[in-house]
C-alpha cells in the first residue's frame, strides 16, 4: 500500500466537485477508477474499494498540483444538471436516412435516437 504525502486540505475539500467512478473492466479483468472532468487517465486494481481510495488520493494531488501551478481548476462535474437536449451534427445523408427509418417505424426522429441511445 502506498503512502501519500500531505496535501493542502483546501485541495482535498475541492475533490467533491468532481465525479469519480470505479467500474469493472471485463477486457482488463480489473477495476478502473476515473475522474473524467479532471484528468484523462485512470487508477486500476483488483479491489474496488482500494481503487476508489487511491483515485480519491490522486484527485487530491491533482488539484493541489493545478493550484500550485497557478492554473484554474476545470469546471466541476458533480452536481451538474442536464437539460435533456443536445445537438448532434451529422451528414445530411445520415440525417435523411435516420428520419426515413423513424418514419417507417412510426416514430419521431427524436424517439428513434433516444431509443438507440438507451440500447447503447
């Protein structure tokens, strides 16, 4: 088990602003912990709770390093609300095919896209 050096308690309190999650990777056969709003990499290991603890420690360090460098923190991801609307740009050909497919199914383009997103 790694020991972490002390970090700024102010940085530690800011970790709650960022979503952190741990999920099982079937391909890698390990748990992978990520904090996508803050950094792109991940923490991995065999024990889910240990991966989460290590992830939280890394987030504290990451925030402390950003602040030490005088850079602004990325926008928070925790507590963010979503409107339920987003715009996706596709080619006119794909737009037409999707609209016609929805029409043939007796549903709106929005219903078709929502259903496909749920299935994914």
